[in-house]
């Protein structure tokens, strides 16, 4: 599901809100999460999960195309840890799609 589909699904269930209103809300939520991570803060959405930054130190790597040795600079990467409610919901729905021998 992409952002456009999410907006339309929410608008369909919330008859008192137009697509434009839902779009503003969804884009604001995403913007707030991005801004908070940009400031180095952690974002927790209960039942859904946590967004945080993890530090990756500098490492030596290899260009897969040329085989040349390269240095991959240290950086922060976004980490997402699922909440218990999301984890359980996925576990329940995944059982419908599991192929059992």
C-alpha cells in the first residue's frame, strides 16, 4: 500500500473527512516523524512501533562491480521496531498465507 492508497482507505472509512483533509493529516504525521528523526529524537506510536536512529561505524567494503576496496563512511540509519499489536496482527494474518506441506 502506498501513501495515496492509505489516504483513500482512511477517507472512505471516515465519511466526515474529505480526501484532501486526510491527505493533509497523513502528510503532517509523516513530516513530524521525519523532523523528529532529523533532530535525533525517537518516535513511538503505541501498538504500531518505534522509529529511532542507529549509528553505523565506518567499515571497509568492496565495490561489487570492480572489486575495488572502498571505505563506507559512518552514518546514522533509521531503525524501526514493531509494536506488540502490529507484530500479533501480522502473525495472525500471515497464518492464512503460509503454505503447509
